[in-house]
């Protein structure tokens, strides 16, 4: 597809990009003061000798207001796109005039520190061509709410929603649709509770890292301590009082130990979900969100 027009690119820069090739499959276009992916620049990238083996593209720290997704249909091996510190959200949408490819092979997408709204993120996810994502970072964007289309990303291992202006709860996020989720960052928002989403989080069997830091939570659900693989639970910076500061300072292991004690348990849950489900000692995971 023809690329959307953009500002003229310095010919010297084009020669430099043509000659740089890639290192370990990475094409680094960061910090080049690019405003858009012009036709000239796209042609240079697509005709590079190493283009067929590119696995990652970094366009961070430029002035892009849309994602160069349409170019990826000509770069079938690209799995990672880093577009941090741009101006995504300033334009009419997140893709160029030609739209995004029907089937994207991206498994990692980092759009942190831009100006994305929940509406624009929803628009990006609506055609379903990013369903292979395993790692999505949209931290430091004014989303203000969780988009329900995130629930279609069933392959996610990492979801970062820190500094997104989320208020109240993370509804309608349903991590039960993300059975492989290992990292969930909800830090630095204005969350008061996990809301109805808590039920799915309590059953996130693969979750290893959960950050609730710097929110407005008066209570930390003790059921989180039943997650069989959870080793990092960050809760500092919340008004909750059940877990005292001196315990928080001792780290996640002590925090989880205290939460388990509030459920009458002295040992970590078994890491085998089948064992956990069949154990009368652990019983059914409670569905309330209070200590």
C-alpha cells in the first residue's frame, strides 16, 4: 500500500537509514525528528537488504501522530513496534490514511508516553488485527477508562496501564480472557477498587506481577494472596491501613503472607491450579473485594 504523505525527509538521513541496516533484526529509527512515515522513508525501509529479516522497529522519540502499521504488511517478520514518546493522539486517528494491515504479526506494541484517549485505543483494536499481541504497553496516556476491546487480546502476557488516569475501577477489564497474563501494571491511577474485574483477577492462574501502587484503594483484597504464581504485589501509596507500612517495606513476600493470614492460611497456595481447585483447604476463591 502507498504510504501516507508526510514532511520531506532530509536526503542525508535517507542515505544514513539505507546504510544502517539492522542490528539483530532491529531497525532503530528513534530520535530522528520524524513527523510521519513519508513515502520516501517507507521505500528506503522496504528496500533495505535486511528488510525481510527485520523483527523489531523502534520509532520512539519522534513526532509521529499515527502508527506506521500499514508498512508492516510488507515486513512479515516484524513482531515488535516501539512508538513511545511521540504525538500519538494528536491526529485524526492512530493509523495512516491507508489503514492498518488486515493481519498484523505484532506480538509487542509499546505506545507509552503519548496522548492516546480510550476512544483512539478502541479504534485501533476494533478491527481485530492486533489479537496476537503478547505485550501491550499504553502507560502514560490519558485513557481515563479501560476499553472493553482489551478483552479480545487473549494472548497477552504483559499489560501495562500505569499513569493512564483510570478512575474508580478497572471495569470492564476481564483478565479471564487472558489466560497467559503474567504482568499487570495498574499503578499511578485513581483506582478505588478493582470492581467487578476483581473476580477475574482472583483467577489469573499465571499472574506473577501485579502493581497497584499509588492509587486510592482503601482495601487490598486478600484473595490476591491465593494466586498461585503471584510473587510481586506492589501496594505502596494507597490509603489502605490493613497492611501496615512496615510490612509493605519488607516486600511482596511479607505482604502476601499477611493477606493469607487474613484468610486463615499460613502457607502459599499450590502452584498447580488443579491441586488448588481440589483442595478443601483453599476451597472456592471468595468473590468479595474486602478485607
